[in-house]
C-alpha cells in the first residue's frame, strides 16, 4: 500500500523536525510515507468563496496525483488537512467547482472528481496501524508523564466533512497518549481556538487565549501539552510564559516513545 504524503510549507521549512519525527515514526511502524512530487502550497486557509477556483488547484492536483498512485493522501499539518479535505469534498459535491476546476485541469489532460481518500497522520495511526500495534512498538514508554491533548479549531471542524472524531469529545490524541504509556489529561479548553490567526491583528488575543488553555490544562494536572497543528504549536510555545507547561508536537512524542527521534 502506498501512503502518499503532503507535507505542506511549514513542515518543509521552519518545522522540519516535526516532519522528520513523523516520517521516522511511520517508517518504524511499517507505513512509510511517500512525498508526492511537485506539490504546491495548499493556501493554509480553506477558501470560503465558491468563486475561488484557482486557489483550490494546488490541493486538487495533489489529490489527483494521489488518486493515480494508490488512492490515499496523508497529511501531518492540521491546516493542510483542513484545506485539502474540504477541497476534496468540494470536488465530490459542488458541480460549479467541479466544472470550473476541471476546465483548468484539462490543460494537463487531467480530470478529478474527489476519488482520493484523505487522512490525517493521526488517523493513519488509529485506523491503519492501530493503537494496539503502536503500543507494542513502543521502546521508551512514557510512564508517569501527564499529557494533555490540544486539538485547536482546524483538526475537527467542520465535523461533517473532516469526520475524524467527535468535535466536542474527541479521543484520538488521548488514545495515542495512552498507547505511548503516558496518562492523558482531559481539560475543557482542549478544542478551543488558540487565536494564532489573530497574531498580526492584536498579539494580546493569542496571548490571552494561550494563557487560558495552558492554565486550564495545568489545573487538571497536565505537565505537557501536545498538538497536531504547527501554528498552534508555535503559538502555544511562544506564549507559554511561566505556566510551567512543556509544549510538544505529537510526532515528537511518538518519536520519543518509538526511540526514533535521533534517526536521520
């Protein structure tokens, strides 16, 4: 089985370690990722306007390539996942977008109608590998660590399209934390927005949001918070303040437990 991989801009630049830990862990678990060739930025934010066709094309071309090379596309960044999966849904359901996008693609002798299966790396762990097998592969159990999952706003919503987990009571990251030998900490702010997209407008908004999130996690006993969104990751780390909370990307935690963190 080929697992086509769309890394996205952040994971190929400022977040190379997050990408490396994800690739190394997938290799160790027997599901190596194959980066698709000539991918382009997905835009980072799903275009709400139905007339924005050109901005969808990078996602559609990646999806079409994945369809022709195994049929599955894996994402590791929640922003990329949100955009690509919503665009894939557009290409399954919106005749206006389907027609206009395929008019563009005709120049490359390509047509696409949403045939590719889009999954997040977390779904690869849960639904393909299985958390039981992840647990069996752990070499450095994270016993004694109390870890809170931070989902943010992009990973689970809109829930009818992303369909990864219950948007109000998700468990996918808590189940991963348990499989790695740590103790998951559930707290109220775990699926609320961190305000990262508002940094340029007013830095106080994300600062206040992160303070609320981390203090809430700390109050429930968390010592570490993990996330699956690079923007959330950097926003949480930047504004961690004196909370005493350690912020990690989930692939870092996975790589630590599988003992592949230092693999090139």
